[in-house]
C-alpha cells in the first residue's frame, strides 16, 4: 500500500504595492506557484492595516513608496498586530537611511526591484524559513554599517547631557530660541553647545547632526 505524500502548508503571502501592473504580476506569480498562497493584496498602507490582519499572512511583501502612509510606517504598525509575520521590503529605494529605518521598523528582508528578478520566490521561502534575504547591494551596505559600528564607538557617547538635550531639540525642529527657553540658558550658550557637539560628531550642519542621532539611537 502506497503512503500518501505529505504536502506542506503553503506559504501565505500578502502583497502591498500601489502600482497596479506590478501588483498583478507578482500576485499571478504567487498564485501560479505550488507551495504559495496569495493571502491578500493592498494598494496603500491604510488598506494593508485594515485587510491583512484577518488573512494572517506568513510573509508580507511591502513597497516603501506608497501614497500617504509609507511602507516603513505600515510595517511598524503591522508588526505589533502580526508579530509572527515576516516582512520583506520590495522597492527601488537604496538610500542608506531608508534601508536602516525599514530594518529598525521590523523588516527582515530587503530586495531592490531591479535586482529581485527570479529571486523573489526563493527569497520568500528563505524569509519564511527564518532567513533574512537581501539584494547583494543592500547586504553590502548592511555589512559595511555593521563593520563600522563595531570598530567605532557610538559618537553620541561623547556628548555631555546638555549637548544631548540640545541635539534632541534640534531633532524636534526647535529653533535656538526655543531650545534656550526649554533649557533655561541663553541663545548664545545654545550656539556654543551646537558648535561643540558638531565638532564631536564631526558634522557641519544641523541636518547632519540629527542624522547621527537617528542612526545611533
């Protein structure tokens, strides 16, 4: 008597993509491949938050450049609702800050659309199995960042408590006058703190200083 082969449960995949043609292409690929099940689609982050929890996907493929709510904020919201779900960014964006924000939000995979090609299904399998698939260009950026972080101390540790408060004020978009009022110091003292913290962080502008804060939190 022949034994019945054991068929594993299909990987439940949801897709969030605002470009209709691309959404349909990926959806057809998933639907037409054994071992995969299309659990749902959405064209916006708001739709994803409304629809996807009920479909309980194993993997969510998420674009970043969505209208209104972006994909990173959507992942951050869905992560709390779907703690057992894996999230993979599929996007054209290769900006360092965007990549690391996506990973901090809870994404465990990151594919660049132009590099994904036939890797998409294998990447979904890897992600569902506990891996962290990334396009080669993204993996290199992450590796370089980890190596730099390991070899360099956190620059924020060099700041005094007051300098840290000033930096947080800058990050909140406050003017020197507002920071001075909140800390009970003069605007001239705030400017001095800014000069010193810029020097310690090795930056030249307020924007660069705030970027250092975000990257080292």
